[in-house]
C-alpha cells in the first residue's frame, strides 16, 4: 500500500494502514495472562526486524550507533552520558503504533493433532512445539489465545518523514510479513502473522542484502541476518496444506528429528542453547514460520538466523560449526522440504 504523508503538529508523518491476521494461534497475553491484542508485542517486533534491516546497510562494528538511532526512533530510557549518572533522559517513540481493536482472544481449546515420536515418548504435535502455553492435548495455559480463523486487527503505523532510521522501516515491514511471528513459542511457528495489503514477499534479488554466510553470522552475538550457504539462503519450505494444524504437525516432526540429530552429534545444547541456571534457556536460532500462498493454502518455513551463543555458554567453535552443518545437510535432504529462495 502507498505511504501517506500527514501533518502532525510541526512534523510531516508517513503512515501505513495494514491489517494483521494470524495464520496460527498466537499466545499474546495481558497482565492476567488472558489472550488479547496488544501494541507492546508489535513494537518489539518492529524493533527486532528493524535491526536486521539496519544491519543490511551498515557496518556491524558500529553497533553503538545503531543503538543510538534505534533509541531515537523507537524510544528509550537510557542514562544521558552528558549528564549525571543518576539523571535519566527518556525519549518517547517517534514511531506511532495504533492497533484496533484491543480485543480478547477467541480460541477456547486446541484441536487434536497427530503425535510425534513413538510409544511412551509420543506427544501431540502442538504440545511438542507449544509446551508451556499448551498444557495438554487440548488444554491451554492461557485463557483464549488469539485464533487464526476468528481474530484480526487493523494496524496503523506513523513515523516522521526523513527521520534518522526511518529509511529502514519499509524493509522492516516486508521482513515482518515474510518472517515475523509473535507471542509465546513464536520461534516454533506459533503467532505466525501476515500484514495484509503488504503483498510483497522478498524476491531472491531483494533477499540478498539480508543474508550472509552463516559462519560469519556466528561472530556476532545478536541475530542480524539470515544465514547463507554456498550462495543459497538457509530457508526451507514444507508442502502446502489446507489447515494450520497440518503445518504444525510437519514442523513438530522436523523439530523432533533435528533435536535427535543434534543429540547424536553431541550438540543438542548447541541447537537448543540452554544457559546457566535451572531451566534457563535462550531461543534456538533455527526458526519456524507459517505463510499463506496465493491460493490461500498454508505452508511452513524453516529459516536459520545464526548468532554467537551467549557468554554463559562456551561451545567449541569447531563443534558449533559441525553440528549446524549436519543440521543444514539434514534439512536439505529431508523428503518433504524444499530449499527456498525467499
């Protein structure tokens, strides 16, 4: 959709009017952990993918400058280095986000899915990918998550024309449409969203600036690009299905197989990345997303955004590379997956 300039006070603003729809249940909760549309998760999503867009055009060694621009654009409450340490100079976000309505979710229970695993180790697919938000084969921990079939909302964004960092916001929206997910267990494919009226997917030509060799990605401690191997992005797609439950079954099966492979390679901790402290974890850098094709059918997307593991976890670099190389090879040879360009 075309951007529209509006006058807001003394500043000309660019606005985008979109509609957000989830393709899989979204575990977005309010203060009482009830499912509800809320703007804070969307603000976080904008910042997350804005960094990827910024990284595609700038020197990563100048990350402090990125943080300054990000803070000036999206707001911050940092200490002002020019003033006393106890004095905080906060700044409000210059990117305005409006979501209507802030409605409650409508999903009451989880439909049945086929199990992954065999015998005593078998578990429902949606429970395997959604453990925590999903408590059992049909029981939800959160009251009424957002439903992919019943819940949608209008999203209006506005930002100052010509402001520092705003030149990356159009790319940010395309990245969110192509790869964005929100809520609990979102990196497992839950909360997969699309920005309707944002029909542009990344072509191979446009995608090139957001990918880099995956071993180079491991030098940085933050996910800033999609990995690439031998000139091809580390993106795989599943066959198209009619229902999201079928895609979750496919993704759960693949996730379980990847974890089993990593365990065999003595690298399960590399794929799942537990950190110091009982039960403490950081998300896997192998992410899942559900998209919709031009015929309205759904398909799964698996993509790798490698980054250096946290300081509390010190893997051997050779082992780190070996395990991910095996995972990539496994996904390349999987019987239901195709390597994708976007």
